[in-house]
């Protein structure tokens, strides 16, 4: 970690907190972040030339693994023809067709640059369509860092006790975001009865994966669909993580629930900066220039992101999803076995491992010293988790049997 340490010290002078996104900072982990030199398959290599099995995978986009050969070739081919036109091109058309052809509830899609932008647009679109201002979101879901979505519920269940999770958010914005308890359909119903004339949309991660992994009952999500229809408000599924991961059509397809709008990011750009809003034409047509809800972007539908996205999505066959889930189950089994049976892990034997599809979460006691020690030990062993107790683990197709063997060896080897 010597070189990484020096680089981080330099970074802290030039960049607030030394990082370009807070979750990279290793805050609370009693150490400084490693600096990645390069990555391949399931491994990242730091500036100190140490290798790590990567379970962060850039926080989700790299479902095929790092530097996947075909994706890399497709990007290289595209880059020779220029990489930004600010004009119409065929790459985004091909990606749009591929998605619309394969997901039944999508007729139109608009590409942008990040998941945050996608969610922000979906909210504006809902407000534009319904002529209403308020939104309902749930405690324990993350939807990017736009103002109206950085509101958390306070200590109480109901909606008058809201706090902004960031400084700089106006009260007016706070008043328009109702934050409810996950899984409590009765509460959603009560709030809609009271506020339905004002609620433009209900937004949810259909499998919340940003404050640990919090799988929801199908009945709750189906109930939201019914209530949204009943009270004339839109249902937005934020599938920025789960889209193309919990099967091609994400949770919506898995549960046969049709959201009015869906937001994507992460996998849909294959590791390049991207976001997308999609849905039926009757909703999407309200976006400018066809409709009166404005949205734009200098680098939107960037050719390299479109190529990386299409190249990635084309690899995601039913067989590959099965392999991916099997990889994940094996890996979860290895972590569980080590946590329960290794003398070295005895301080953490109460940690559980929760798994859904190719996501897993090592459920700890939160961000205390005990977790910091756990994290540090794994790092020493050459195992890289996303650097926070509430971040989930991501598996990829590159986490194959050879990597699983290596994981087992690294877990059990003691110095
Ligand atoms: C990552 C994420 C976002 C934000 O996407 P960015 O590309 O980081 O802006 C929004 N919603 C969910 C569910 C996410 O996981």
C-alpha cells in the first residue's frame, strides 16, 4: 500500500477528500484507498503491484468482468472512427433496438450520461405528465444525487419528519419528497389517500442494493403497481443496478410487473458513463423535442458508451445468467464457510451473507472498528470488497471456477 498511500496524500491536496465519489474514500476503514493500476477479468492490480479478487466491479457495470476481450475489441474498432459527434449516429439506434426488441414494456428509450441523470429525468417526466409535484420514495433506496432524491426519512415512519442527506437542499424540495418505510404497503396507501392529488410518482429500487441488499416481497411491489394505477400516479422502477443483472429485463421482467418508467445505468453502458430512461411511448413521447419536458446532453448517447453497452448486452444469454448465479452461489458459500469455520474469522462469525442473483451482501455490524478490521484482513488477503459496510458485492462472468479456487485459497491462507 506504500505507493497508494503517497498518491492518496497527493490527491487529498488537489481533490476534496482525495476522491471523485465519496464511497471510494475508505472513510471509517482506518486506512487509505488503494490506487488501481489496471484490471483484467475478476482481478484488479494496484500501483503497488498487488492483485485483488474484485467484488466491487466498478459498483456493478462490469457484468462480464474487467477488460472483456470482445467489448474491448468493439470499443477499439469504434474509437478509430471518432468518439463524439453531437449528432445522430447508428450506435445508439442499434442499442435502442436491441433493448426494445428484448424487453416487452419498453417502446422508447432516451440515453444520457449517468444513473443520476436518468432518475432526475424520470422524475421531471412524471411531473410533466401528471402535472403534480410530490414524489414518494423509500427509506433504504438510493436513486443518485439529484436534490429531490437526497431526502431521507428522519426517525419517524411518516412523512413530516424528513431530513436532507446533504447540505444545500432547499426546503421546497424537501417538502415535495415523501419518504416512506420499505415494505409497508398500508402506509403507502394511507399517504396516497391523503396526498394523491399531489403525487406524481412512486420511485423504488425493486431490489434495494445500496444500503445493503434488502430483497422485497413480490406482493409489496405488485401492491405498489396497483396503488399507482388506482391513484393516477406513475410507478418508476429504478433498475440502475438490477437492470440486465437480475435477468435481462431486470426485476420488472422477473416479477412480471410493468413499471410506467424504468431507469437504467451501470450495465447498460458496459462500464462507460451512461444512463437511460425507458418506457411506453405514451409516457416517453412527453420528452423534448417531441414533448414539453426538457432533457438534453452534450455527450448523451456517446458512441463508445453505446458500443460498450451493446457489446455487453449481446453476451447476456440465458445460459450466461445461469452461470453468473452459480458463480455467485459458490462464492457466497466460500465466504459463509470461512466466516463460520475459520479460527481467523471468529470475531465475525455472526456476519451473515445475503444473496440474490449475482449480488451478495456481507451483513456486518455496520461501519465500526470490527468491520474495519474485517475489511483490512480481506484486503491483506487480496480480496477487494466495495469499501463500505452497506455496499453490496457484485459478481461477474469472470468470477469463474478458477477464481473461486483462488478465493478459497486466499481466504484460508494465514500468515
Ligand atoms: C448507481 C445508482 C444510481 C446513480 O447512478 P450514477 O451513474 O452513479 O449517477 C441511481 N440509482 C441506483 C439504484 C443506483 O444503484
